[in-house]
C-alpha cells in the first residue's frame, strides 16, 4: 500500500503561518568586500550621460522624499555635489500605497557589458524541492542592499531627487542595474555553495531550506542560520515562512507530493477572452508557455496558432473555429492540471538486480549470450555498472571562455569516495571547446599520476565526449592538438567510460565557474577542499604536440576548389545565377584554379594540406615572426596564394 502522503486526495496546500517579531537592526551590516562587491565597467566608446530632469506630482514628490530620507538614514546613499553620470527617479507605487524608489539606469545599462555568470535554472530547482516533508522559504532576501558598490564606480549611479533634495549616489547595490542579479547569485553561491543541492536551493534572492525528515529540519535551519550569521547576511522577517509542508516558490506550489500549478496563474488563463489581434495571441501563448511542463504535448495543442503568428501587421487577424477549439482545449486541460512528481531513484545491490533480470524472459536469454554481465547491466540501466569492491575513479570536467577570462574546473572522486575540486584560471586565449579539452587533459594527467586504472568521465560537452568516443571526427585544426593529447592519455587507462550529462546536472564542476572567472575567495569562505591554480601555458605545449604530427582526415569535407572548377568547366543550365556571378572572380589556367585579386594579380587557390604547410612556414618557419591572424592572411595573399 502506498503511504498516505502519496494519495491523490484533497490536501491542504498552504499551511497556516504564525507571525513572530524578530525585531530590527539599528545599524546596517554589509557583506565583506572580500566576498563580493558590485563593479560597473564600461564598454569602449561610451561617455558619461546625464538625463534631463522631469516633473512629478506634489503628492508623489512627498512620498519620494520620505523614502529618500530613509535611505539616507540607513547609510545606503550619500549626498554629492559634482557628478558626470546622473539618472532620474522613476517612482513605482506599491499595493500598500507606499512608493518604491527605482532609478532609471537604462543609459548606464547600455554602457555596461553583460556579466555571463550562470544563474540557476528555476525548473530544475522546483523539481528538486518536491517530496520533502518540511520546507522553509525566505523570499526577497535583503541582500541587495548588503552588497557594496566598488568605490571607483559609485559616481556612475548618481541620481537626481525632485524638489530641493539635491543629488545622491548609492553606496550599496540598488535594484535595476544590469548585472545586479548575477552579482547577488555569485555572492549567495559563495556563501552556501557546499549546502546548495543538499538541503538548500537558491534562485537569486529566494532561498529554500528543505528536509526529507521532520527531525532533520531544525538541524538544517541551524546550519543555514550559522552560515548567515558568519557572513552577516540579513533576512527580511516579513517574507520568511519556516517549517511548512507546502509553499509558493517561483510561481509554483511545492509540497511533499510534488509540484502544482498556482491557481492564480491558471485562473488568468481560464478567464482569458479569445484574442482579437496578434499581440493578444502572443500574450496568451506566453502565459501558457510558463506552465508548459503541466500541459502534455503543448506544441501539438498550439499548432493551430502558427499561421496567425506568421501573419504581417497589414493582414487581417481572423479567429476561426479551429482556433477556438484549440483555445478551449488548453483551457479545459488547465481546469484540472496534473501534479508533477520527480522520479525516485532506488539503489539496489548487484545480486538483486541480476535476480530481477533473470526473472524477466525477455532479458534472461540475452544475459546468457552476453560476454560481460557488468556491461550488459550497464546497457540496461544506461550507465556503467560497478559492482562490489569498486576500483573505478570518477572525473567531472567543465571549461568555459569569455572575452576576458577562461577557466577549467574538475571534480575528482576516488575509488573510496574521497572528493576533491580544482579550479584553474587559464592565462592564455582559448575557445570554449579548447577550455573543455584543457580541463579534461588536466584531470587525466592527475589521475594518471594517482595510478587510476578504471575511469568514469562525465561532462556537459557533447563535442568533446563524442570526438573521443569516435562518434564524431575531429576535423578542426584548432582542436586537433587537444584531441590528440586527450586520446594519448586515455590509452594509459585500462577501462574508460564516457557519459554526457546536462549542464544543470554537472553542478559540481560548473559551480567552480565563479573561481575561474576571477572571483577571489579566501579559504574560510570555501568551506570545502577547493584548490585554485593558474596555468599560463596550454597542456599541448607542455606535451610538445605539433599540428603536423596529427592524423587528420583532411579529405572528409572534400576539396573546396572542386565546386568552382565544375562551374567554370560546365556549360549546362544546372548552374544557378549566383554561382555564375561568383565564378567571374575565378579563372582556370592549365587545370589550376586562380582567384582574381583587386590589384589584378592572380592568386593560386590551394587546398587544405598545402594551406597547413604555408601557414606553418609563414607563422613559425625560418622567415616567420609569429604574426597575428590578420598579418598572416595579408602575407599569404602577398605571396600569391588564396
């Protein structure tokens, strides 16, 4: 019999809450600058901008003045006299009649580059919260006002107040800045990163403490509060719910049985009128798409609207009977939405699994014909099976590259379960795929020195894993040396298994992106074994791998010159007009293809093998000077090649 908690009866979703006054702090407390501070770099070519002042009603002006005085008293802002950047206040009225001070940072946001720090995927977070007995929600963490602005950037977020108040600049990170969410997520991940995924889930400024057993919840809360106290992170008591069995998180109802649609969001769709134009249809589909996980085969149900979405503004919007039927189907489906339940993972012993398979007639015959029982079990469950007395090691790798930094992260788990995480700041230019290979090569070299024989490798780069498994061929000149280095290292292990995992599941290696991106973390902030190192040279340089030693399949894509030769030699009508116009720039001389240069010079077109040799001679040959890409291309053209 299923336990009572699993029955699909009518359950109370929202628990009654008891309000407790925790008091207020007179003196503000900010997060340590060593942990995090918000910076405002500028793109090249952007100059300081001052917005023109605008008026507001006297009633709103008095409320704005009251809020500004509160900010000044809390030491969140300070008065200034001279500034190059200046923004206006955009007051937003709250439901309770008060005013929220919002600053128009649109000009500054346009001049600020985007912070590419990875923010958690809320769909994955919601799924991880289901099937927990007790939950504690802390919404709208007051951490935004606890993060200081870098002292050299405070003048960029100056704002003008109405009336005779004057000008002020922020000392802490306000709402509305372009990268405020990424900065806050980075700070929270640094504080709770060893707890996230275990008994804490975080989405920017919303935190949930979860416990499968009621007896463990007090312990989990105590650990969370101790970590907050250690870093002087403040809570907003008005937005905290502790020790409940259900709650609203990111617009969904989460409880022990699973995840449900918020009735208010479903009600909005249920009461929607048929759209009268394309814009209203797009608004409706956007609301439906937010609940896409609760609607089976949503793409099929919304297929009827495809033609209406493609019409131009000049054409008439016709709502026909077929559209109304699809519209009603979606409404009817949401009238009784499903409860999503995450799958349960059951760990069984190898002997029990064998007994189960032998009792299945379909599998029992195949087991007898399979050469390796462990491999057969691995094929059935979808991953390599390791029995009792495991000697295999596990390597999780991840790499990334941005315009400013590149990093490689690996997590190694020994055969006894000891785990160590390492983060490397790559001090040389590389692409994302090269950084992925670099992380893998670093991990393989470490495991080789440790004497590992059996290895399970998991990562989120399908390109790297499928090239090493032989499913893809490596034809990229930039990746070939890294592919060769990784292949040579894999030959040193007796047994290797390659497994692809999505990025959201590769969180152990992906969470170290904050280290590789340049965030400084002192040892007392890491709360786990994390080694931070820097590599100034790629691994292929240390292993002395040269491009001319690679066994590349250079004929995989064919010779690019053959197509143009066919156009020049053909007199048929199967050649398109575009190809004929392009062929005017080429000429055949004694069977060789030449390109007409702008100066009238004929450039001999070369294939892939000859191009490799010419680039090598120009770049690193006797007369080479290791020029840049643009200079090499110019030299090759000057020598008469194309």
